[in-house]
């Protein structure tokens, strides 16, 4: 190396020896100017390409003396690029200065992620966080350090954490999807089973209606049977009373006749036979004729007294007639208090009947005094049992119908492209923000509760998904809207929009009132965490926005 230096020095000495001194200095000056020109050209090129991404340098290549704005709005000299004067409408001629308000300055940020800042922020005396290399402040107003290595390290660490979160959330989401599939199959099986049970329940209701109708018909027949004997008994009683009355009347007439006969007898025996009064004789003759006929008739048809045996026979016949008639069935309103003996007998009969029924010998049960009371329509044992049985069957049918309606209602809900939100249906979450506690029950309703007086205000009920216009758009299932809440005073009905973001945990992240009575909520959930294999960029966009 030193040897080469000596050789070069020797050459210069040789030139100095052969050339005059003036020419020697002229030669040195020419070399210095050439070197300065070379440095100047290098600086000019650097300045002209400042603020341009490497991928777009080809747009600024010096192929002609003029250069065309990227939007084609003007043709300017090539030297006008980055001359701190805005010539192009799109600001493309000043990517490295603040001359154009609509331009963009490119920060290379080696060691981190490249970024763009608005041109008006270039050389404004502030170190922009987007330009961690400080390249936007080359004017000298401030010295911005190049900390891209540190920022890049933190950023990559953050990305790894996001990736871990995304992977964990995606794993849970897959579990949600599997749960949704199993739940759908389970509900479908339940629906088919319930539909079969509903047919059987309807058939049971039909059968038990027929049983009830038969029991009511039997009850009506029994009422008729118990009513007719009562009427016959009353008629028999009236007949007996009438017969007794006639007997009394006959006896009275007999007494009157006997009195008259005694008078006529005394007249016959005591009258003056020497005094021939034609009227007396006529009366005595009539008396004799009547007495003979009266005694004959009375002996044959109307004996004065019934002997004891005949009277007993008549009483027995009356009792037999009453036994032929069904026993009287008393009205429940009648006061017919049983005696102590009757109560004991009834209790014994009831106990005996229970034993007979329990061993299947219903035919050998005994009739109790209580059962002999009159039947009020709709209160007989058979009707009550049949009606209870029908009510039970109808309740069972209604329960099955309610379960079917509930399953159909859940089938009609949109739980996402793969039923990933089915796991969260009906789950409620709360978020406290100082004055209020917000509650969200997914697919149901959302409320705002005061932390002072604990009053609750309905903010709306679940209406639909609003993440995108089409269900085919992956972002469609990232937002919900809850509408028709309690109306604000002098304002609209309250409503709330929910935006879902990826997280392994289900929780409300933030709530705000964006407009009067219009609320916005951000909720973290694994239901929107997607795998890299899934055609869904919505959550990736969310991650970028957070960065």
C-alpha cells in the first residue's frame, strides 16, 4: 500500500518537474472542481428521490428533460421535482418536501415497518412516530433519533402476542363451531321427537275428551235416575196422605151415620105406637130398609177397623214399594246430619272400599251414605277424574307445543356462518363505566343501569347483523344492532350497535354514546377469531387498525 503511494507521489513529482508551476496548480484546481461536481450531483440525486418508496422510484427516473405528474395533470422540468414548490395537482412532484398539502412522504424505517406521513408534516420541527428513523426532519430544525430497531423489536413482540391471542381465540372459536353443529343436530332430533310426541298427545286429548263425554253422559243418566224416584216418592206420599185423609173422612161419615142411626133406633123403640103418625111410620120404615142394606155393604167393602195383621201387611207392602224406588239422593244444600252410628258405618265402608279398589275388586265395593247424596252436574267422581285426566293431557300437549315453538324460534336465529355464536345465545355480560353499568344479553336485549338509584333503562332488543350488506361478506358477522329501546325524552328510541373483536375471552371492552340516545359498544369474543386458512380478513383488518 505504502509502495503504491510512493509510486503515485513519484509520478506527481515527475509531472511537476516537467510542467511549469502555473500549469501544475491549474491541474489541481480542475481535479478539485471535478470532485465537487461529482459530490453535488450525488446530493442532487438524493434530494430528488427523498420521500419516495423504493418500489416507486421507477416513476421518477430521469429519462427526459421533462417529467409528467403521476396524475397526468402537468408536464414539468425534471429539476422541479422536490424543489419545494408544488406544481402537480396530486402533489406527486413534491414527495420529499412540505410544499404540497396533499402529498405523502415515505419513511423507510429500516428495522421496522415503512410508513407514510402527510407532506405538510415534513420538517415541521416535530418527530413523527410513524417515521422512527427521523428522515422526515432532515431540514435541521430538530434532530430526531433513529430508534427503528427498538420500535421494531417491540412491534414484533406485540405481533407475536397478537398471533398468540388470535390462535387461542381461533381454537376456542372452533370449539364454538363444533358446539353449534352438535346443538343444531340435537335440536333437530328433539324437534323430530317432539313432533311425534305431539301427535301422541293430540290422540290422548281426543281419547280423554271422549271419556269425559261418556262420564258426563253417565252422570246425566244417574241424575235422571235419581230424580224420577224422588218424584215417584213424593207422589206416593201424597197418595198415602190422600188415602189417610179419605179414611178420616169415611170415619167421620160413619160417625155421623151412626149418630143418625142411633136417633132413628131410639125413635123406633120409643115412639108412641098408639099414635099413628104417618111421617114417623114412614121414617121408621126407611130406617129399617137402610139399616139392613148399610150393614151388608159395610161388612163386605168398608170394614170399620182393620185387624192388626192386615195393617201390618199393608205397611210391609208400602215398605216394599219404597224399596223398589231408588234411595233418595239429597241435595248438597240439604242439612241431613248423620248420626254417630251412621258416621262410623260410613267410615268403615270407605276403608273397606279403598282396600277393595287397591286389590282390583271394585265390583265388591259398598255404597256409603255420602254416595247416596244427589249429584250436582259436573261433580261426580267419574266426571272429575275424566276432567282431570283431560286437563293433564291438554297441559302436556301445550308443553310440547311450547318446546317446539322454542326450538323453531332458535332455528330462525342467525348464529353466524358456522353457528359460532350459538354458544353465546342468551349469555349476559356487564361493563361498568362510572355512572352506569351496561348489560348485554346476546340475541336478546341490552340495558343501562344507574349506579346511583339502580334504575334500569332498556337500550334495545336484538334486531339483526349489520357488519356488511351481504351475508357472504366475512365482515357481516362482526356487528349487531339492538333497536326499539325506551324512547328518549324529546328524542328517538334508544339503540345500540355492538362491534365484535377477536379475543380469547368474552367481555365488553368499551361503551360510548356516539349520538343522542345512540350507543356504541365494543365486545371482545373468540367467536370472531379466525384461522389463517379461513377466507376472512375482517379480523386481520381490526388487528392492523390496533397497530
